[in-house]
């Protein structure tokens, strides 16, 4: 009683205050800890940005070296946890495999579960950052039936991930430096986005004092949906469908506008950005660059560009302020790098991890935090009497 403010989908309700990421949706601004996303994407590295998000400041040289070293020491998975992957069917989508394995970390690393012990929180932070790329690579290896590779810690995080994903045990693997650079930059672009669906999930799960591993596992599940991180896979499938059915782009746009069969232009629209998504602008340029450099001409890129052009000049999209979001072009890059479509959302998860961790830690460090417990407006029956089953 007395709770009359309904804001389904949190259209206009702040769930927390936060000092991590700033977005101005009207102006298309995104900043991590005050630093503009374009500067970080151009000049920084994913590990440096991870440090920035989690600890609040860019690291000094020594701090970065120490952070990198600590992560490198934790990249291996417990040998028993490796066998965990065998329990999944070969055709399993890698996202549930990822979230299950991350949840299982709470069973394997019980010495770092206490949310109120800063040392344990720090150890679980490092373990997650170090092990998620290994888990992601193993989820892929399992799906293609190839042997797992141990991490080689003389490599950087991204090189190591590419080697564990695409390498073979007895063969040397040299990742393409252009691919390493582009992937590192894409991880930076995905690293945080304030109170999006998965981050809010991590906070909500964590608000019950659940441990960091299990809270992050919840975030991975929220990310999987096609309206959120799953959109990168959905965009590629949409482009594939258009190509396979030889559908005219204008015909597809017409279907979207008429909301036929619930068809949406995937990779378009955003709750907060009402002008443009600054990440999308960077990704679009990278898509062109990387496809050129890898010599990977992709007919799907032409379809994507035609769709974008048609949408940006169409009243339906203009009136609703719908613009390409970060997911519109990322899939084309991942595809050119050799990732199967089902791995795209896993790559989003790798990028978003430091953001999730930063938010979980910010929430726990705040003594005023309370368990997340939304109220409701009840619309059911008032009261009625139970009747015996024979009388119904
Ligand atoms: N295609 C066609 N129509 C759309 C689209 C779209 N992609 N997005 C929004 N609309 C329409 C929607 O039907 C509604 O129309 P109407 O006023 O006639 O009912 C209007 O635009 C407002 O949309 P909404 O769904 O109320 O907006 P929202 O803020 O609740 O949803 C969104 C935001 C991202 C879920 C939505 O734009 C969408 O479903 N986009 C496609 C999926 C996608 O690309 N998601 C990735 C988001 S960015 C990365 C991430 O954060 O994960």
C-alpha cells in the first residue's frame, strides 16, 4: 500500500548513484571515470581501462605491470573445472557454458567468496579477469571438438585468448597484430555502460551479499538476450537472412516499420542514446579498416550499410530517434576475425567484465547500500475463498 509510482523498465528511475561511467544520451557522450571513450579507444589498452574502471584512476607504469602480472598468474583453470566442459552437448551455445563455468568458480575457489573481505574481493577480481578468456576459449574449443590449450602467459591477455581459441597444441600461433589491436579496442568499447540490464543484474544479485563470481554469472545470463548483448549475434543472423532470401533492403525496412512478425532492425535503437551511439561511430570505421586490411570483402557489410542508409533517412526511425548502436557493425568485425556467430556475445561478455566488477565493488564499498528489492502495484484478486478441487 502507498506505492503508486510505476516505472516499468526503469524508463526514468535511477537505481543507484555511481561515479564510474557518464553517458549523455542527447549529445552522444560516453566517458569512463571522466575519460572520453574515443581517447581511451585510440590510446589505451583493455587492461589499463579495466584498472581504471575498477580502481578509479589510470594506473602508473608500476601499477599496470603489477596488475598485469597478477592476472597472468591466474589464467589457468582448475584441472577438474576443465572436465566440466565435457558435460555440455557439442552444439551448446557458448553463453550458458560461460555463465555456468563462471558460477562454478564459486565452487572451485572458495577462499575468495566473502564480499566483506577486501583481500578476497581482490583475489576474486583478478581470478575473473584472468580466467574468463580461458573459459571463453574452452567453450569455443568444446563446440568445435578441438583440444584445450593451456594459457601461455608470455602473451598479452588478448593474444593469449586468440591463441587458446584458434591455436593448436603442437603448432606455433602468431596472432595478426591488426586483429589483436582491433579486438583490444573493441573490448575497451564494451567495458562499461553504467546501469544497463546486465550491470543492474550484477548489482541486484550482489546486493543480497552473493559472492562476486555468482553475481557476474547472473550478469552474463542477462547479457545473452537479443535486446542486450545478444544483439550482435542477432544482427549477423538478420544480415544472413536478408542475403539468403535475396530480400530487398527497402522491403526489409518496410517489414520493420509495419512491425510484421515482430521484425526489428537489430543493432538499432538504444534506451539512452537519442542522437548517436559514440561507440558505433568508432566500430563502423574499424569494420571498414579491418575488412580492408584482412582483405575480407564481405557482402554483408554492403547490406548493413544499405540498411543504415535507408533507416537514417526514414521517418519511422527519425521520429523514434533510432540510430545504429554498438552492436550494428561489431559482428562483421568478429566474423572477419574468424569467430563463429555464436561467439559474438561471449566477446561482449569479455569486454563488459571489468565494468560489472567495478559496479559490484562500488556497491559493496558503499555503506548505505541496501538489498535491491523493488515494490509492485498489485493488480490481482483482492480476496476469495478456497474451494475444494471437486467443486471447481
Ligand atoms: N527496430 C525497429 N523499431 C524499433 C527498434 C528497432 N531496432 N528499436 C526501437 N524501436 C521502436 C519501438 O518499436 C518503439 O516503437 P513504437 O513507439 O511505435 O512502439 C520505439 O522505437 C521505442 O522503442 P522501445 O523498444 O520502447 O525503446 P527501449 O528503450 O525500450 O528499447 C532497445 C531499447 C535497445 C531494447 C530497442 O531499441 C531494441 O530492441 N533494439 C534492437 C536490439 C538491439 O540492437 N539491442 C542492442 C542495444 S545496444 C548494446 C547493449 O546495450 O547491449
